[in-house]
């Protein structure tokens, strides 16, 4: 499910009247190279897990020019749901670009502004309170660790201020320049594999409990591992 915080795309232009090209980013969710399916069992290191919910925010989605300049300062906020709609669509100026960039989570301004509507509607169950802000990433399900009893898994990763903020900027370079041309909509396919998150979390802190429900040190460590899930599958094709 994707809901837009801002619908107007005119703010994406550098100059009034500049040609705009639709860019669609598709998120393909996997676990250890296999397509993620609801309640399916997957293995990661010594763990076995199934995922019953996977949702996260993507904001400030943009492309970078050769000198590293983003195409727009503000973009819609998308709520990505691995088991529902998982496509984000934006309009960008025609031109040549070298990388895809986005913020995994919501930025500080969005957090202090509070829940509103669209992607940031509190009915999405991705908002705590005014002082703790949005849940940037939510994964729920069950996990069996090293042959032990199956436990409830709840990773609610959030926190927007101080040393334990959890929003993370992700930049994925293209292997060659991606050229946007007027009248030729572009598709970018993004692979999101949850296995590196589980492996990295175990290596980074060896969590004894598969539950993180509040901002803090554990949430910040987990946020670092979230960045390892994303890679480019196909850098661009017209649709």
C-alpha cells in the first residue's frame, strides 16, 4: 500500500515549464533470494523465521546528477507494504543521472509536524506519539533461533532525534548514466532482501530478544542494518 503525502508534482521542477518524466520505482521483496511470501518459512544464519507484516517509509526519493546534486528538495512520502502495493512514482526533470537516493524513514520535519493524512495518517499504525514520532520500519512475525522455541518477532524501528535517530539515507549508484527523456517513462527495479538485516543484526549486537519497540540504542543499531537490504535489480527500462 502506498499513500502519498503530497500529490502536487510541480515542486519537482528546477525551472518552470521544464520537461518532466514519470519515474516508477518498484520494490521487490525477497528473503535469501526467494520472493517474500506471507507466512512462508525462511532461513538466515542459525535462525528460521516467517514474516507476517513488513512496512516502511520511503521519503525524499530522487535521482542524482553527475555532480551529486539531487533533482528535488522535497518529494512525496511513500508507505511501502511488502504484501500489498510496492511501487513509488515520482516526476523528475529530463536529463542524465548517476544514482538513486532516498531516505529510509521520515525526516525530522515530518516527525515534528506530527501525523496528518495519506502516508502519515495515524490510521496506518505507523505513528507512536508526538515526542517519539513515526515508526520508520515495522516487521512482525515469528522466529526460531538456534533450534529454540519459536518466539514472536516485532521490530518497530523509530526515533528521530538525538544520538539514536533511525532514519537512514540510502544512495545506490547506477552502473552507467540513466537518461530520462520526455515522453519516455522510466522504471527502476529495487531488490529488498531481508536476510542481510537478520544476519547483520546478529553480528552487530547478538540480540537476545527479537523485539525492539522503542527508540534507543538497539533501534539505532537495527537501523544501520536495514540499509544492507537494498540493491538495484534493474537500473532502468522504459514502460
